[in-house]
């Protein structure tokens, strides 16, 4: 059982609680549970019902530490007849169970009629395939002992928990077979149950207007507000495209989605819409690509949903020969087509083919966006040029906006009222003064370590607790790693000490950023956790000194952070907004946008600990990557967060980072709060567009006047964007195409002249030194590449140079089982070098290049690399045969 599986089971526990009666699987799970636990679960069901019993069962289950229980749980579900739940947990995809929710709601509403009109024994033989065997026995028993109404009540209870996706249809069939009047009330319309995914929705006039140029075969950017149904417009275009191919020819559509949650969502939408029309739909993302052949998926399907990097990789390695395999490409959030974004890399291929006058046919191109943006433009002319460059990048000849059906659009998409709230910062900030003093002392210690490196700390005008300071300290940290001296022992000492000082400065800076926007105690807890980890690692004299300095101030910091007079004025204002809005409208749904993951966690905790905000049920949505402050959400956890927010009662406020900006179909909400959160004009239009309900409001809450000015500048840019689009739409088609073609030729010339040759791998053997203490680690000649992206070191000598410690979050991925973390073996260093894994039948270390300094053996020159791809040494593939020597 991996930590991720445990985490996922925790995330999806509500589905299990609503579906599982644990007493039906206790006999299968008895080897894994204590006798008294089995009795407690049984008693909980008798006293409080199956849902509470399932909660207790999950609590016991998640406490088991012995390997194998997770598979045993899956097997128990399967054998007991919980096939739907078994499949959902196996794939961490609960959509089929989620789709049953509207039928459950209908059955709850019709329960009195059901009890009055139905004799359960008449339909039980038909319904048995949708129920657990024990449930059928219990229904028969209750009918016999307590009568038909009690039996019907029991049947309703069992159906409400059923995990069989076909139970609504089976019930309909059983009722019609018995000619029961209740069948007239029990409406199971497959089309209606598509949960607003437009399967049989009649397109609105403005949607037809947006789709028209693309349906005429034009390469088109569709620019329309968030929430107006651009995905549905893309379905209309796609369906028209596939149906209008001459007999004997077939279309092939690719839909690109940038983010994994958007990819998941669009894969579902397209599957539901097109599979009933007889088309095959499949999706591939970075999460699933390891297990499938992308080429095969593209060959056998009509519609393919991809994250764009997947196609870039397959074009680069030649698996997909060219874009001519597609007949239509749809780019979601197409404003991203710039610089080195995967969208642009795909379109470089397209334009090279077009401008190179290749005879191979090119696909039609459609872009979807809420805002084409204006870049740095300050005038309409500059904005028009920016938009023309985007059109050139996507080879577009038409920008489609709603012009003839504006009134209808405004009835569907409500522009929220924008409210700016300037908040005062804390008037006195003792917490910041204490931390700043600790930072000054640490800087002074760092400055005195080395005369040569001391000048790095002379820079003036560095403000503690800012992103600017973070950037500066990272630059210093990197400079310290490659610092060299003739005396190698002294070099090792200085590098190790400076590594520690800069690491501590960075953590102090993080804490100030957290305290600025959240509670002081959140920032203090962040530091306490850091110093706890420091104590558990090498903990040399330097670290003891730094820890002592912190602990001397700890009592004062605790006192300051618990003092109610130090409450953050921003939080007080946020509290007032939430109180007022939910008082006026208790059914309010809110998205609260914040800058960092650390702040997401801090604000969730603040809401949960505040009794006056007990009416809020917060959910969170963050990205999947790691930062120095927090780890990301898993994909199932992201899915669950979105589903819980869409479901009426589960969450009424979603605290999100920028991952919720783009493309994700978040349910209608009537309150958007931007908490110290501002970006460019595109981000402004997207975040504001999340407030889709009528009478929605959008608050910008900040203590920084510049943030409000920036948002006002974005509003001005939005105005010139609309003027620029109107201006371009008024151009003669020939003039527009000539402009676009000129930009394409110019950009291709620049691209070709800047074309860098592939770097030649350096065949010279080099040393890898520990990035903290400069101890020798290994030679590049001993490094092997495992499955293209993992790097291990051969030989017994390397094993002597690291120590390992069990991994706090062991997990399996691809062919790897993560087992331990590895650290530099030098007693007072213990720098994190990577992980120890089981790969197939081998136990091997996997190192990360950012933990090392590379030294040229001949010249002694040192360099550092953040990523393996930037380190151009001669790579040798891992060969299992070498392990036997």
C-alpha cells in the first residue's frame, strides 16, 4: 500500500461512505481487523446506520501498517458484489458512481410514492443484479416480518447505496414489466442524465455564430467569455467536421488541453458526446503515457484528447511523422501559443510544413480562449499587432466573437461586479522585526565566513519577506555551490557553512511571506517544522548555533503570534466579506484565489479554526508539482476537489491557486475573491469569469495600492483588446491574410537564424561533488541512464559515499518502487542526494543533479546544473548485465 493510495482513499472516502455497508465485507476482511474492531463496526451499523459504520471501517483500515491490506480490501469488494466501487477505487475514477447522483435525488423525492405503490417481492428477482445478495435476503425478510411498505423502504435504502451504473434502467424495466404505475414517475432519460454536458442541448444562437467560420473550414480563434460554453462550440465544430467528409474518407481530430484537470474534463465531455454517435474517443496525458503507444491510440481513434507535450515528444522522436495525420486541431486556452510553449512547438512544425510548400495536407486549426491578451501594448495599434502575432502563430484567418447575439450572451454570462478593497497592513509587526533581526544576524555570519564571498552580502535595498529577496538568496546559494579555493578542505568547509546560512535565510523569508498574508502562527509553525527537520539531519555546530539563535527567540515569537491584537487586518477584512455575503445569500459558492500553496493550507486552517465561519465547508485546489514550501495535489485529489465543489452540499468555498484559472469547468459560483492575487489581463478575465452566476461579485483584496493599480491597468487593457479585435474584424480579408503571412515569414526567418545545433556530449570523464560539502561522490563514467530520465551510479564505491534513511512517503511508479532517501555520508553534511529504489529486480540509487557540483578533472573548473538535460555529458544506458560484475 503506497502513501499515494492511502492519500487517495482518504480523498475519496465520501464515495465509499455513501456506497459501502462494511458489514457485508467483514468476513473477507477479518484477517486484517481486530475482533473488537469488527464488533465496533457491527454495533455502529446497528446504532447509527451503514454510513457511520463505513466511516469507522475506513478509520481502522487506514491505520493498518502491514503490506497487502489494500489489495485485500479490493478483493473483498469484488467478492461481496461491490463491482462498481471496486472498479472506481482501482482506477481512482468515480464518474460512473457520481453520474448516479441525480437518480438518487429523484428516488429520495419519490420515496413516499415508492413505498405506497410497490410490492418489492414483485420486482426483486429483476433488481437482484443491482443489489448485494445479503440485501436481497434482508428485503425478503423484512417483507415477511414487517410488511411490504417496510420492505419497500429497505429497497429504497439499498438502491440509494447501489454502485451498479445500470440500476436506474433495470428499475425502469422491472416496473414496466409489472405494469406498475410508478414507472410513469421514474424517468430515466439517458440524454438528460449527461449532467449538463450538452449531449442533447440545443445550441444557442451565439454558439452557432461562434462556430460558423470554423464550420466553413476557416482556421479560427474563438474568443468568448468564460462560462459561455466554448467546449460545446468545439463539439459542434468537431461533429460538423467529422460528418462532412466525402464517402470513403475519414477525419481525425486532436483536442489539446494544457492542464491535467482540464484534459480529464474534456476527455469525459467528448466521450459522452461522440461515443453515442459511433465515433471512438481516447485520451493520453503525461500521467497515462507510460502505459500506452501514442501512435496506436492516434491510429485507431477518431478523436484524441492530448496534453500538448505528449505530441511534441512524439513528433521529436519520429513516432508521429507529421501533423498531416490529423484533419482538425483544437487548442484550448490558445493564448498560450507563444515562446517555447508546447502549443508553439506544434505550430512551428505546422508552419515549417506550410511555408516549405510541402504537398502533405495540413489540418484545420481552431483556438479557444476567453482573452487573446494584448501583451505590453499601451495603444490599440500595438494591441492589434500583438493579436496579429497570435493569429500568425496559429495560422488563423478569422477571429470569431459574438456580435449578432450579444443580448442572448449577456443573459447566459453575467459579468460580476468588481470591488476593490484596500486593506491596511499591521501597524506594528513585532513578528517581522524578530525574524528580520535573525536574518540580519545570519547574513552577518555568512559575510564573515569568507572574504571573497562576503561581497555577495553587501548588496543594499534588499527587503526581507519579498519575492525579490527569494530570487537574490537563490542566486547567492548557487554562487556558493561553485566557489573554489586552492585549499580543498577549506573550500569544503566554506561551501557547507554558506549552504546552511542561505538555506536558513530562505526559510525565514518564506515565513515572512506567509505571515504577511496569513496568521503569524502559520508562519511560526512553518519554521518550527523546518528546525525539527534540521535536528533530525546532520545537525553540526553551525546548525546548532542557528537553531540556538531561533530557540532563544521562540518564546517571544510564540507570545507574539498568539496575541489577538496581532491579527492580520487582511484576514479580518476577508472574514467580514464572507460573513456579509453568506448572510445575504446562504447558498453562496465562492472561489478564493491565492498566490501560493502554503497560503491555501493556511487559509483553509484559518476557516476551519474560526467558529464564526462554521457555515463554510472549504475545499482546496492546487497544482501537481512541488515547490520549496509545499508538495502538489495528486490527480485523484484534484478530481475529488472539483467534484465536491460541484456537488451541492459538500464544499461551498474552494481555495485555489492559479490551476483554477484556466479551462476547468468549475460550477457556477457567485463570489470570486482575489486575495493579494493579480496577473495580466488574460488572468484577470479568466479569474473574474469564474463568477458565472447572476448577481455575482468579484473582490480584489490587497494591502498594496500597486496591486489595485495593476488590476485597473488590466481593465484598461481589456477595453483596448476588444477595440483591437473589432478593428481587425473590419479589415479586408486579403489585408489580414497578407499581414499574418508577413509575420509568419519574419518569425520563421528569426527562428531559423537562431537555430542552435544540438550540443555535442562532452566525452571527458568528470567528477560529481556533493553540492553542500564538496566531498567526492562519483565519476560521470559510472553514471547510467535508466528508462530515459532516471540516473543511477554503478559500483560498490559509490554505496560507501552515501547513507540512507527510510522514505517518509514510499510509493511505486512505473517500474520503480521508492524505498529510501539517500544523503551524503559525511557526518556533518548529510546533504539530500536523491532516493534509493527497487527497479525490477535491482536495488539502485537514483541521484538528482541539482544536489551536486560538476568538476572538470583537467581544469578543476566547477559548474552546477538544475536539470539533467542541461548537463551535456556522454550518456550510457543502464544495462542489467553490468550489475552482475
